[in-house]
C-alpha cells in the first residue's frame, strides 16, 4: 500500500532568525519525521537570509513552515514563498503580518466583535519609569510569541519591569501593556475554520511563561477545559470568529483568558503557526479528537496543496 505523500518533496522550514528559534527547531524536527513516516522526501531547511536561493536549488513541491516569530511568522517568509510560487502551509502574507502585530490585530478583532483586553502601546522607557495603569497588568513585546519578553506586574509592585530598558532588550521601542485578567488560561485550536476543543492550562510556575510552555512539566493541560458548557461554546465561537476576522487559513491557535467569577472571556491573540513540539497544544487537541500527529501533519500539507490547486493563496 502506497504512503500518502510518496513521491512528494517537502521542504520543512525550521530554526530561523527569531528569538523563538529553539522552539522552531523542535517543531520542525517533529514535523519532518512525521512527513518521512508518510512517505515524503524531506529537506530540512534552516531558514536564513539565503532562503530564496536554497529553495530555488531544492525545488520542493511544497514548504511546511515550522518557523516561529519574526521573519518566519510575520509575513516575510510567506512573501518569499509567494514570489517563488511554492505552495506553503499555514497563513498567507496579510494574515501572518496582521496576527503578529498585537496592536493592529486587536483593532481588527475588536471591530469584528471579539472581546479583547484593554490597554495599548507605550514607549518602553515611559513604561519603565512608572506604572502606566494600575497593577496588575501584563507587559509584552508587540510582535513576539512564545511568551518571549512577557512580564506580569503584580498588584502592589513598586515599579515596572526594568528589563524592558536593559541593553539586552531587542523587541522594539514600544511595548503592549494590558490589564491582567484573573482566572484560567485557555487555548482553542481552529482547523479549516472549525474550532476543535478548549484546553485549560495550569502552569506549575504560577504564570504561563516561556518555561511553562516548553519545559517538561512546566504546565498541566486539561482537555476539555473545566468550565460551564455555555462558556465553553463561547470560547469555541470566539476563536472561530478571530480566525476568520484576521483572514487566517489552515490551523491556528487562539489564546484566551477566562474569569469564572465574572464569566468574562477575553481573547489575547491568534497564533498563525502554532507550536508542534511534544508539549504543544494543537497536536494534543487533535489527539483528543482522534487525530494522530502524523494525520495532523498530513492534513496541513494537503491543505496547502488544495489551496495551490484552487488557484493560489489568500494574501
């Protein structure tokens, strides 16, 4: 019996130039192995500035974009792939760029009726001098993922985080500051426009930071989330609405906060290239619904092929 991707050449884009490089290497390695299991010829490509030349030489049938963060997730690599006319997975140029910019995506989501946090963009030096809003609040880069550079300022804190004005800060001159929403951390994967289920995340560190996301034992995932059915359904519908409002395609993951006392549900952001690591949420939700990791990877690649056959990608 032939394997589903027999004879197909897939270039897996991994690593890259962003602060999320290490996570991307793990995601890409897992996806490359799955593609080999499915019979594909796989080229692992560490995506650098010479990506166009490398892909021109390789001539893959499709690119599996396993990059995270700046350059790989913000529309730049997507633009390279559009120029080369190579089919690729996940979102197109516009949706990728829009979702990566937290301020602009929040404006689009709010206009579409999605409940998003308040707050806004502030100069990092202004934000480090004094509280720009009463604590508790969250400080984060405007265009990073994986909780890189995120700080929670607790109630009663004497001063804002000084890390945002340290010489080592490389995440831009403006930071997004939002009120902290007490309660549960939730995630919803959306595949082909349909929400899958809701995961409740319980960080062992007390805050869902980089280590809680990727370190072994950093958090516990409860699938399905423990919440009233009507609020569970609201989370599903909100993720679907956000996916559509940003013009997303393929698989995305929405991060939400839920205050069970106030019954308040807020969507924080949409991730257009969700992690595919051993602790990642999208593969876990797929498994909960009976789809193996290899089947999920196959669906993502076939979705890219289907768009190409239908006449190209939505930009």
